[in-house]
C-alpha cells in the first residue's frame, strides 16, 4: 500500500522539476497523506520498541529516542482522530436535526390535510414517517458509537500524556487509564456487533 501511495505521488505530466516539486508538495502536505505517514512512522517505532522489550536489541540512548518519538506520534494521531470524530459527530447531529424537522413538518401537514400523500407520491405519510424514523434511529446508533470512540480516545490521550509531558504520577495511573480505554473499546465492539446482528 505504501509503495502504491508513493507511485501515485510521482504520477503526472510535468514540464519542469519545479512543477514536479510543487505537485509533490501539494500531495504530501495534506491531512490524509500526513495521517498515513504518521501511522507508518508510529508503526515502525512501535515495532522497534516491541523488539526491544523482547530483548532482541538493546541500546539505552536509541531506546529513549525511539520511545519518545513513539509517544509523540501517538499523541498526534490521537488528537487527529478526535478531531475527525468530533466533526463527524457534528455532521450526524445536523442530519438528525434535519430529519426530525422534516418528520415534524410531515406530521403537521398530515394533521392539516389528513389522508393525503406526502412528497413521495408512491408512499403514504405513515410509510414516509417510518422511513424517517429508521434514518433517525440509524444516526442515533452511529452517534453512540462515535461518542464511545471519542471517550476511548480521551482516555488514550490522558494515558499517553503522562509520558508526553513526563508527568510524575503514581505507577498505576497509566495502567488504570489504559484499562478504561480497553473497557470502552470492548463496549464499542459489543455495540457495533449488536447493531450488525439486528440490522
């Protein structure tokens, strides 16, 4: 995937090296590319530190450097994901509000003009309201999952902040926050599975 991404970066018809560099800069310095590179960087740091924990390699100075880079890259990744989730949650709230307004308008219209068809001539007002209820319920379920994910990320951020800011906290603080994050992840997984099964 990474190699394919690199190929895409260099594709195009260019008349000069300045055009090529400009094109490459625009491709690299956008949020999606930054996230991808950050994920690759974090994965490399994480795997290298895992090898260190298994005593496959040992170098105290290099270990401190890589460990610090792992903490920084994870903190950035957490906040980028938080930002994306918050934006998506706002979009869902707006969509839910629009569907609720549409539902209320159709109900009022039905009360004023009973036994009439709505905007969709192929369905009765009850069928249209039922469809809107389904959409509102689907959005509500997505909001619940997103809120769980936001909470999980907040616990991850708190746990990682103890290393990021080099805070002097009790030895169980990091483990407790990570445990809370893991529990919320399990709740999220259970909620997603339940929604998929009963969909």
